[in-house]
């Protein structure tokens, strides 16, 4: 029995050694295969002179022996716009990579696009060849490049008009000096870096048109970041700023999308917004701080706080929709409209007269975390006028100190499509015949809606869109 047990032990040891030797052998057979986790990598729009995010894929050795990959190489060589890193070694080509049996390695890929003469987006492509024992496997690479005008930490001191032939990429911020004017034409696209606020001490004139809007957004366009709230600071109209007009502007994914601070230096509103969209601001979509804003046919959607009026001021909102729904990027946890005549600094409460009139507006949000979509508070003894006229809103309790005229409470506006899971929202009211805001407005003189379609003479719809 002892000799049989000893023989069995020897057999197991020898078998294990032989198996270990086989795994340690280098497989030189042309039939040895490998596989990759993907056969292509695609990069979204990348501005020339800037680098991309890094993507990766894996190379797997499914064999029972180790293999030696002859090379992992960019077919475009040194002139390629792409860069690779294989197991910590940079390319365009990395040679003699050993890979143990049933093991894998990462290949990291980035792209840097040189400027060219094109005004339109263009495609940059290449491929990575993986050569093993005389056999080649390829991973295709594709990126969309775009030339741009880059401005870094600049100050505009005179009257300047931009072009719409190329997008603008703003790095470290842009300032319009006191007394200066920046004019942005229809169709212009402005991409803001994460550290780049737009500071207006003078005048900003945005001259967008329907289907040729002026777009302000973050400069990261890869899938996760393109819709990420808080991707750039926002647009700030500061103390000396005056006579600002934004028409058909879209302001996306900022921290505080638009802030009007302090009164205008003349009798005009500090900021006029016409047919504008403010979307997915992390903190506040539109804030007025002891300032003056006129807004007409505007949509403020899915922000941390959609509209905040603080420390009083003079505000007129007509045919605006403020709506918010929780998504995987941002929870709806604050009212869509907050109106205050005070601010608190170092424990000291300061107040200012308030005049805030909202006509034919919708204030709505998903239930759960917010009971009252419209709230107001008063601390001062001076003038305080907060009027909601022909507005539709969701609230358990009417806002304090408010003047309510022909309001509609707690009737779902029946927007055309609300899909928080896929972050798709259509705030028109065309599909439901019984949408409660239809024909419930009051005449205001607003002749068209956010789609630039004519509003009917007489009784218009509530909100930024009119059913046609």
C-alpha cells in the first residue's frame, strides 16, 4: 500500500510539473490566437491643439502557453494623430510583449489633432496592428476633429464681433471690460473649459436665431462629460454691466448658468432674455441678485435650482417654463422658483425692495423631495411685490406674501415627453388634448413662442411653447 501511495504522489508531482512546463513554454505556432475586448475605438469631437480623454482595450491570451506578441503598432506611425501605451510603454510601436497563458494586458489610446484649414468637422482615423507569430489582428481607431479659435484668459476692451465659422474654446476665462461690448452672431458655438467663467463687466449681445442658436457649453464632449452638470462656471453679469440682451441662446451644463448681480447703471433691465434655454446647471440656472431681468419665452430645465431671486430687485418673466426632474446626473431636491428680498452675510440680514412679476409661466417638478415648487420669503419692510398671474405650479402651500391671479395649482402640465431614465425631455404641450395650460394665459403682447411660432391673438397658452 505504501509503494502505491508513493507512486500516486510521484505521478501527481510529475503531471503537475509537466503541465507547468507546458504553460511556461512559448507558443510559436501560427495557429496560436489572441483576442481583443473590442475591434474599434471611437472618439467624439476633439478640438485641434487639445488632447482627448484616454480610452483603452485589452488583449487576451486564450492559449495554455505563453505568447510573445511581435509588436503592437499604429499603422500611421510617427505621423499618426493617435498615441498608444502598451503595458506602460509608449508607442507608435511597442515590440516583444510577452503574455502569460490565459492572461491579458491593457492598451491605452489617446488622440491629439493638429489644426488644419477646415471649417467643418473632419474624421481622423488609424488602426492598431497586433502581430503574433506572423498573423495580424487590427483594432480600428476613429476620431472627429474640429478646428477652433482658442482664447485664454483674455479681456475684451472695445467693441468686438465674433465669427460663426469656427467654434470658440475659452480657457481660463474671458472678461468683457467695463464699457466694452461683445457681439456674438447666430450659429456661434462657445465651448468653456472647466476653469473658464464668462465675466461681463460691459455688455454682451447674443444674436441667435431659431435653428441657429448661440450655444454655451463645456468643452468636454466625450459621452460621460457632454451632459455633466457643473462642467464650467457660467456667465456672470457683474456690477458695471448693462444693456445685455440674449436672444436664442442655449446655456448648458454650467455650475451657475446665468447670474445677474447688482442693478443696472441705467433705466434698462440689466439682462433681457428672449427665447433662451438654460439646461442642467448644477447649482442655479438663473439667479438675480439685487438686479433686473426681463425674460420672455424661456425654458429653464433640470437645474439644481432653476430660478433664484435674492436680495430683491426688479424682474419680469413672461411665458417661461421652469421644470425639473431627477436624473442619474442631478436630483430634483430644490424648488424651481425661489423669491427673496434679503441676503445674509456673516449672520447679518440685509434687505432690498422687490418687484417680481410672473405671467403665463409654468413651475413644475417631479414629486418626492420637493413639496412646493414655488417659495418666497420676506424680511424687509420696504416694497415687496411678488405676483403670479395665470401661472401653473405644483405646491402643497401657496408661496408666502404672494399676489395670486388666476393661477392653476397641482394639475400636471402634461408635457409631451418626460423620460428621466434616458434624460429625454420635451416640454411642449401638443399631444394631450386636455393639457391644463392650453388657452389659459392672459394677453401679454408676446407675439411668438420659443419655437418662433406665432402666438394666437387673444388667449395664449401658458408656458414657453404654444400649441399650434
